[in-house]
């Protein structure tokens, strides 16, 4: 792993929950505000700096910056200032479940408007983050978005059929391709990270008649969006391997499920012998696309976070040893997030959030931090940070210089 030149300056990435969907009650949610990231952005980025994490997923809220095709990106300025001060390289999420109120995602105008927005966003952010070569996620989790908003009716456009789920997935994939092409009109070297969950569905033990249905769900849910973006399906949309670029495969415990004929499938319980190793699931993606990969999001819950990271890293090393081009692991989110339905804190961040005097204080979950530090030492990814994860901030260039000394991930390969 450490001998292979890489795309990112550090193997560990992180990010911030930035959903801005119209929720099922008709009210637009803003998870950046709900987690206090908008008010603590400078602190949040310094936390990542001190942890030796030099890459973060950050959202551009399309519904808030686009008013009928007129753009105001000035609300991004505090985030850009914070990431520049902390020397953090952003991966910009351009559509994180939310789109402007006046758009229909099934329409041709959605595709055109999204492409124009992506072009304008790239023109705004790329000159302002000089240490970053430019990374974008056009539409986050197309697969989950199509379930959430196309079949379950949780978010706009509030559709509730499997047919609409498929239609939405195809429509969003088409828009993502148009967005990539628009961004590369601004910078032909810009890189794309297409994020979607790793999914595996199995039949109930007593329902062998559902084996084929479960297999179909796995195939369609894991691959359809990536297949369209890379041009394997619906080639008329203009997809290609270069547009797919980097595959971001999210890994959560609820990604392996037991088939249900209606409603969400049921997550397999811990210890279920039908759970497949993460390495095998990554290999299925690798064999299909042969594109660079990251684990786009992963986290355990509560006290299980260190054990989860240990397991993910063991599987990641196995993947690299099997020849997969795994470029990083994104510990997501950096700070905790609320459950969308209940509002309770999930307990999956590097930092927990504790409300004190109306302020959401960032409290590092120390066992999780300790496990991260152990793996950073194991991978020789950092030097000065090894003694104390909350010592003085380290400049990104220090990390890059260490990489040069160790023949790791030189900056000439970031592009």
C-alpha cells in the first residue's frame, strides 16, 4: 500500500453530513445547521488537521445557492477559508439529496440546470482552494436517493413505487454525467468520486423462492448507477470509465440485508453467517470497473466505533493485497449527526456532540481516535502527529513531505 503512488495526500479521509432535502413533512432540512458545522466550521477543520486527515467531503447546498438559475455561492466563503487555514483538500458534494424547489428530477430541464450549476460551482470554488486539484461528487448516493425519494416517499419528489425508484435512479445518473462534463469544461483535470453504498441482499432462510429476487436487488442496487455513469448501460447518456473516475463505495452494517417484498429490506444482525467479508464485496466492484476506489463513508456506532474501524482496515489491507486500487477510507462523519427520523444523535462521528449552554460542543470519541492513530502509525502516514492527536496543527505540506521521504503518494499524482 505505502509503495503505491496515490490520489490523495492521506489515506484517511473524513467529511461532514450536509443533506438538504425536502423532508416528508414538506420542510427543507439543513443538516449542516443541525450539526452546527456552519457555526463551528473553523474548529471542525482544525480537528481534522490535528488528526492528520487532509481530505474532507464538504457539501455545496444546491437549493440554497441556486435561485432559478441565478447563483450566489458566497455562503461557501467561511468553509473555504476554514479548509484553506487547515490545509484540508475538499471533495465537493454538489447534490446531497436536495435540489431546488422549482425542478422536477425526471425532466430534461433538471439535467440542463444541474449541468449549469455544476459548471458555476466549479468556476467559483476551484480558484479559491489553491492547494486542491479539484474533487467533486456530482450526486451523492444515487442508489439510496432513489429509494428514499423514489420508493419510500421520505423526501422530494415523494414517489412510492419501485418503478419510480428505477426511473429516478436513471434520471439522476444522467444528470451526474452531464454534471461531470460541465465541470471538466472548467478544469479538464478535475476528479470525480461517485459515492454509492455497497449493498448485498440475501433471501430469508425459509424462502428459497426469493433467492433470485434478492440476487436481482443486489445487482441492481449496487451497480446500476455506476454502470450508467461508466457507459455500460444507457450509453446514449454519454457515460464512460473516465466519467466514473473514482468509485466511492460506502460500507455500513445495514448494507447487508434480508430481502423484503415491500418496504426497506431488513439489516442482517451481527454474527449472521450470511454476512460477506468487505474485501469480497470490494472485489466485486473492482472486477466490474477496474477504477480507483475509496471507501466513501464508513463508521460504527457508539462504543463499537473502534472495533468497526479495526475490521474495516483489516479488510482494506486484504483488498490491497489482492491487487485492488483502494485509495483511502473516509471516516464519516467527522462530527456526529442526528437520526433523520427521530432527531437523536446517532453516535457515529469521530467527535460526539454535547449540547452545553445552547452550543454543540465537539468531544472527540477517544477510543475511536486512538484506533485511528494506531492505524496511521501502522501505515506510516504521519510523523509529528504520532505522539498526540491534539498537539499543534500540522501543515498539509508536512504530510506531503513525509510522503515523499517514504515514497508514498507524491503530489504529482494527485491529478
